C-alpha cells in the first residue's frame, strides 16, 4: 500500500516467504539509466503515480506442463504494481521507460549496486518498519489511507 519507496525491503521479505514455502526465487532489478525516471501509475499514492530511479521485485520460474513441460518463464511478483504475477516485459512496460535496463540477480542480494546481503533480515525489517510508518502517517493525512478513489 506504500509504493513510493522501500521496494528492496519488500522484495527481500517476499523472497524469504517464498523460500520458506520451498521455492527458490530470484530478483529482477530495473534501472532508469537514460531518459526519464521510471513512472508507474498507482491508486496507492495521492498523486496517482510514483517515480523511481530503480525498482526491484522477486521472480519465480513458472513451468507449464501437460504430460511434459512445454515451457518455463520467469514471472514477476510485484504487488505494488499488479494483483498477480506478470512477465518481465509487462512489468517493465508498466514503468514507462523503454530505455530502462533489467538485471536478474540471486534472491539473496539485498541491494544490487553494492552486492549487499541481509542474511538475518535485520536490514529488511528496518526498511519495512520505516515505510510502514510512512504509510501510517499518510493514512492520517486529510486524504486518508490508500487506495485513492480519484485515481484511474
């Protein structure tokens, strides 16, 4: 409900939960290296959109089988943008910067650009607490909590 910031903490926590279910996720990072910032429409921000320099979400490999496996594809799980899994192409397109660069990474990478890890999830919990507080403060503002009805 707070898409403005904190995606790396949410992605890491989602990966922890996915691993606990016996599935090995990965992460996909997107960076606006040239051109405009990433721009995503959302009903969870009073402006009806958010902009980022970069963003990250977990991926899982989905196989379609009928007697034998026909194909497999990485699907992105990003509740800040979608209600269900989407392809990487759909995820990238929703951020409205065709020049943005995607980078796949192991799920244990907490922050890509310094290869920072968080094996105890202590940093993850700090990020989640920070942005949970921001959501609570926003919810107390005159506009109230998300989702915002005025957003398309």
